[in-house]
C-alpha cells in the first residue's frame, strides 16, 4: 500500500498545515470526558510544530447536519488540547471564511489553531468542491490523521486532499501500516477470528476474509447461524435462520479459496442470557430447546489457541461470546490472553478492531499487548470488508 507520508513534506517552516483529526470525543456536561483521541493527534501536531509549521486543526463533532448547533461546538476541546500540548491553542468560531483565515494566518510559526466543527457546513458531508476550496485556502499542505473518518468521502477527507499536497499523519500512517501487515501483505499463515452477534452485519467481511486468510475461526452469535446451517439444533439461541443458505455459500467460498474454517466444536449454554446464569458445556447437537448458546466451549478455544500458535498473523473482529456477562466472557478472555502473550513474545502479529472487540480486549486486560488495536470503528470494518476508503485513496500516489 502506497501513500504519501509526512517525512516527504519539505520546508515546513512558516507554512500552514491543514490537519484533519478525529476529535469526535466523548463529552459530558460540556467537558471532554475521554481524551484518547486528543492524545492520538499529538505526535503529528508536534512533528509539524517542531518544524515551524502553523497547524490548523480540522475536525467534526457529532451530527449537526449542516447547520450551527451550539451544543455541538468543538470549543470545549481547546482547553484540554492546549494542556496536553503545553502551549496555547487558538480558536476560530468558523472553519472557513474570514475569521478562520485571520486565525490561521495570524499564527506564529509553530502555533496551533482549532477550527469550529466542519459539519456546521452542509458542504462537508456533501464533499462539496466549493467548500473544499474554502478549506484549502487556509493551508499550504494537507495532512490527514483521522483514519476513523477515512471511509467517508467528505470535503475535509477527500475533496480537499486533491487541492493541496496531501500526506498521511503519523497516527494514520501507523494504522495503515498495521492494517497492511494484517491483511494487505501479511506474514503467513494468517488466521482471522470473526465473532459478534450477527452474520447479517458481517456478510461482506466474511466473504472478503475467506478469500484472503489461510484460516478463519467463527464465533459469537453468528456461529449459531453456521451451526444451524450445518443441521445442528441451536435451541433457543440467537440465530438468523433465514441466512442458512448464505452461511453455506460462505463455507463453500472458503473451500474454493483454501481457507480453513473453524466452527465451534463445543459450546457453552445457559437458559437465560444474564450475568452469572448457570452455564453448561455441551457438544454440538446436545442443546435443549430452552437453552441458548452464549460462548464457545473449552475444546473450541484449545483448538483456536493451537491454530494461533501455528500462525504468523492474527486479525480479529468480534467477541467469541457474550463477554459483557461473565461467565460467558471466558472464551474471549482466554483467546485474547493467548494472542497477547504470543504477540508480546514476538511470535504473532496480532491486530484487532471493532467497538465491542476493543472493549473485550480491555476487559481481558491485554489490549496493550496486541501489536495494534484499531479504534476506528466503521472505517476498520469497511477496510476488513475490502472496500476502498476514499480518505486513504486520496493520499495515494
Ligand atoms: P464489534 O463491535 O467488535 O464489531 P459486534 O458488535 O459484531 O462486535 O458484536 C459484539 C456483540 O456480540 C456483543 O454485544 C456480544 O454480547 C454479542 N455476542 C457474542 N456472542 C453472542 C452469542 N452467542 N449470542 C448473542 N450475542 C452474542
Ligand atoms: Mg459492536
């Protein structure tokens, strides 16, 4: 995967860098309640300011749908960001027009400004050429450090990148390199784990993965649909019976592409989906009509761990069970800890992503030991589906 990187940007001193970041941070009572995304932008901001660039930060917040909504202002980000940077951050009440131009042009070399929510303008989500020109007027170069917004063709992620010399920021670069190492040109054998609740939300993902991976383990609620499609009784489990034929298609597609599928060998069931509900291990075909499959069983996990031992790369999306309700977190936690230990020992490149997957890895206490954990949500899933990401394509060349 080729894309322009920051080290290719020359003579930055005094030049205006328009930097797209993801500051769509959790807020409570008008204050930033989790600054993870602010921290993710710091390396790129520092890299530019250390070289004397003037940094103008572009970001969206929430869904104001093209008009000014005061409660969706980015202004509450100014104070925590300047505290993290250890320098003042200038503010502009609009992201384009005279005030934005005056704010950015008035920065000292090495200065930083944050501009108001891009989505206050309808031109942003419309990928409007005229709005992109107004943004481009604020910069001499463009840097995209918001991988999580790269699946959307918006003015600040796509159109503007064609109007200025465009580069991937350091967080974007790190994410693209990690994703490429997991799926683009991975060290083989490469194994995938796909879990979560539904087959229906992950059809494209499964179809893409079976053409690229050497092995794929299917877990979570979606495994029930596969078991059902193979004629096993799944009792009162969550199951998309109407997708049985689709599941069989995926099994055939895997076969044609030499991707070895791992479906559950055994499962953990309970009569209620509730924390602490009495759990039993069952073989396939041993599920009573009142029982629900809520986790993968011990033999399934043991086989998955052996498969990881014999792989060079792991790509993981979706928990293996209802990890929010112990004891049904057991398979997810055990598999996560095994992957993390292998990654820490340098024996496995382990990459994971997805909202609940990230939560599950934190629950297992091992997110920090994975090679890379993507918090990009929708962009990560679309990338796993093999879709083109407009914000990334705009940085190629
Ligand atoms: P991600 O957000 O990482 O992409 P998903 O949203 O696809 O993951 O799936 C996560 C959800 O899947 C969790 O809420 C979990 O409880 C649920 N899940 C996992 N296994 C089962 C199961 N056997 N039955 C029902 N739901 C399940
Ligand atoms: Mg989810």
